[in-house]
């Protein structure tokens, strides 16, 4: 980066500190998002299903998630390094996990480009994907955040709850948040929600149930954002202030 660029960023940072100080914001609340994050994205076959269960529905689940990411990511990637792992993309019925992007600055465009190219067709190796994300973040030696998007259950033999216990005991404060998208679908067993809630609970994370694009935006902002965002741009959060169930399972 050029010297002018550094000066510009430093000037902006000083201006933000002055602005937030006048609002009585504590110094620790103004800190940037120091923990790197990984999005673990469900690209399994169920994500190709329609949002409505009735005949004639045309909007696929993955399309709604793409729209939500396109709204949320450009904001949060200014404050945190974010990477991407996808699980369940084609070929059909395979347990595939892909490391698409390691945590990097301004990651919105590469993440969105990757998600736009996904062909959801495989099974759901969610546990393996989360474990790989933890390894990318060097979870045994430093804090990190994993945000899991899922619309269903683990179907490749993994045990999400057991993994949560392992990450808690072996890790240096790795937090796993789980965003469940339309988990009430007829093909999703009740045990599936319990499993992903357990994964979040064991690592001190949130389980957030969502059923719309607006709720997804709020969930991504909540799990990937940091305190400074709410002071800099509160109207965006208010714009998506639809009901969202956020719980520590």
C-alpha cells in the first residue's frame, strides 16, 4: 500500500476514535475484529431445493443465501479477515469439502464469486468441514470464529456435538456459530437441530434460526461483525430488524 494510502487509513481511524470517544464508547469496544473467521457454507443437494415446499416454487434456497451474503459481506469484510470452506458441492451424493479461501482482507468479492459458481448436489459433511475450518484458523494456538450455514443434518457420518467438545478442550478460544436456514423442512429430523445447537453451545457460540433473506443478513452481521460496526452504521442493522431467533443453546 502506498504512503498516501496508509495516511488515509490512519486519518480515518483517528477520526473514528474521536467520533466514538465523544459517544462514550470504551476503548475495547473500538477495537477491530482481531480474530480471523471462516464461513463454512452448505452447498449440499438440499440447498438446490425451493424455498416453498409447494408446487411451482422457483426460488432456490442457495439463491436466497447468495442474496443475503451479497448484502452482509461487503460490510463485515472491512473489519475482519474472512475465509471460506464449502461442503457438499457436486458431484451428486459425494461428501466433498473444499477450502476455497483462507482468511484475507476485503474477502467479499472472492467469497461471493465462489458461492455464485456452486452447484449444490452432494451430501452434508458438515462436521469434517468445521474441523477443517478450525485447522485453517490454527485453533489450538489462537482464537478464531467459525460461522456455519446449514439447512439440514450431517449425512457423512460425522458427530457435530463430539466435535464441539473436542474444539473446546483442544482449542484456544475457538467460537463456532451456527446459522440454521429453514431447518423446519420436512426432511430435517429434530435431532439435526439438537446436534448443531450442541456444536455451538460447546464452543460458546450462537445458534440462530432463520427463515428469510432478511433474517440471514442479520445473522451474518451478528456472527461475523464486531462492536465498531454498530456505531458506524446502525441504520443497516435497523433495516433488517425483522424477527430473528438468536439463542445460546
